[in-house]
C-alpha cells in the first residue's frame, strides 16, 4: 500500500509536468532506461555535493555507472553467440580487481551519511563473509533448511589453520610447505593452500556426521538442534585448553600466530608470485583481497553449477514442498546432507583463510550472533540468488566494519555536540553500540515490504507472491466449466 501510494504520488507530479504515464510508456525502452539512470545518478551526485565530500572522481564514477546500466548489454552477440549476459559480471569483476589502485580514500568522494569508501582490510572481510554467506545459501536458500549454527563450521576452519599452521603442538616438528618459518620453531606447518583444502574437507565430513541424525527434523526443531551445535563449538574452543590434560585450542588465549599464505621463493623468482604475504607490509591487504576474491569466484562457480544441476533441482524441490519431492523419488536425507556438507565445506575454507589473515584463531570470534549475522546476509540479499547474497553480505559486513561508525561520525558532526548545523543531543551518539538493533530493524523493514529479499531469484519471488501450492480442485473445475460452456445466444 505504501509503495503504491508513493508510485501514485510520483506519477501525479510527472503528469503535472507534462509527462503522463501513457506518454512515458510510448517512449522506446532504451530511452526510458537512460532517463531513469540519468535521474538517479544525477540525484546521487547532487547528494554528494550537498551532504558529502565532493571529488572530481565522482564524475568518472557516474560515467562508469551509466555505461554499465544504460546500454542493453544482454543483447550483444559475437558471431551469433549471445555473450551479453557475461559483460556486466566481467565489468564488475574488473572493478573489484582494480579496486586497490583507485579505491584510495583521499581520491574518492565521500557519500552522505556513509562517508568514505571501504578500506582494504574491510574489503577482505567483505570477501570472506561473502564466501560464508554463499556457503549458507546452499542450506537456507537452495534446500530451505534453517541453520542457526553455521558459525561452528567457521570456527572449525579457523582452528584447522591453527592446528596445522602454527606452533600449537610444539612437541611435533613437521614442515610441509610452510612459508616464513623461523629456524627452531616447532609444530605443524603445512602450506596454507593445503590447509584450506583440509579445512573444507574436515568441516564437510563433520557436517555429514552432524547432519545425518539432525536433518530428519523439520522447521523449528531443526533450527533448535543447529542452534545447540552452534553453541557447543564456541564452548569447546573457549575451554579446550585442558581436555583430559591435552591443550587443543589454547582456551581464551586462542592460537596465534598462524602462518601466512605465500608461494615460496622459487615461484616468486620465476613467476613473480609473492613469496610470503606477511612480508609485503602495506601491500599485504591487497594480495589478501585478491586471493579472497579468487576464493569467492570459485564459490560462485560452484554455486551456479550446483544450482543448475540435478542435485540443485532436488534441493529446490525439497524447499518448495518436501512431501511432493519425496513422492517424486527425491531421497530426502541424502539430498539434505549434501546441502549441509557443501555449505560446511565453504564455511571451513573461509574460516581457515580468515584465521590466516588475522594471524590467529580466537574463541571470541565465534559467538552465536555470527550465525545470525550470516543468516541476515542471505535473507536481506535474497535467498537462493547468488548476486543477492553477495550484495547482502557486502552491505552488512561493511556496516559492521566501517559503515555504522561512519554514520555515527556524520550524525554527531551535524546534529551532535558541537555539530555544524544544529544540536539535537548533548552527548556523543555511539551508533555501533546499537548494531544488532539496527540490523534487526533492517530485517523487519525488508520482511514487511520485500519478504523475498532485495535481489531475489525469479523463482523465489514467485513463491512469495503466488505461492507454491496447486490451485484448489473446486476452482479448477469452476474455471473449466466457464471455459467450455457456450454462452447463450
């Protein structure tokens, strides 16, 4: 109702300006798209000039946006082959790869309220959480299983890096491709690239073991069981420094330092690849970001291929109607377990990589709210849609790392004590303290006005708008009777 009222008001204004809805519909589609894009980009530039920090690079950004949005790239063909659908994703990927070179705070405009562009450390976090959100999307978005314990796989991946790429087990002395190991340092020191694979396989196996007895449950019961699993793992990490006299997790102190990634001296000299990420100084975040981007691309590739596969169609069938899927021969337990194991695999890989980036695995990073945080990313962006999940993960992680702090600084600078305009409150407002209240409000608003998510898949949107159940037999018979009964003459 609210959206319809806004639309009616908008058309009332345009009609008064001489552009009625009928006249707008008669314009060519490309013209309408260009006009809408120019209006929105112009409005954005105006807001930056009035309430943000203006830089001439804003014009270049506007030109890039118009070049990506206005032309009908989807219709482009090369030698009769449609290649237009790949142009926009490739362009976005190119912008992401080159972000470390142009995404400098001093040369970019600052948006109103949100402030400067994200720093490189934030971009690494956004990439890692995108990978975890895509992993959870296998379970929640494709198979329709509510998982509240996904943080457990993140924790297991992190501690896998701690066990096999640090001096945690000092009585052992195994070095299998470890990078930057000082002389005399003992423990397991496997190559981080091997640890990533090990973490993914280990978490997938644990996901299968846990999923076999729990995935027989449905709905709220499954959510409660996964919630319990998500609470057990952080407790094990926090109190695992004395398990029958064995120090597994080093307790609240965590496992640190963890070896950094790298390709060794031979590949560095012959191919120019970085020998050790940790020795790159200020450029380390760039390389960590590019590596995380590669991992995200692999996750996207796996998500797209599995979504369109026979297994992916079985997941969707279970999500839409589990009873009907079972009646059509879909093995429920095996199919659900595959979804759980696949999501666990990517959660473990992301956890191991992030532990290597942070230089340690600490139990305070694995609270239950991380599971809810990742679930919010999937719901906000659009369950089942890869691009929607990516947007939700990047947006919420940016708010968590920088966005809320920037919003607080902007509000205090304009309306707080000593504000430049006028003062609405006397004490400094610490917006990050209300983080989860703000995230909750965002979810409530999305559920009220767009329950399928901001960028949903077409199938998921149809489920919310039209439902997935069959039309009642009475209505069908009535429709058929009206269709085939001749009208009286």
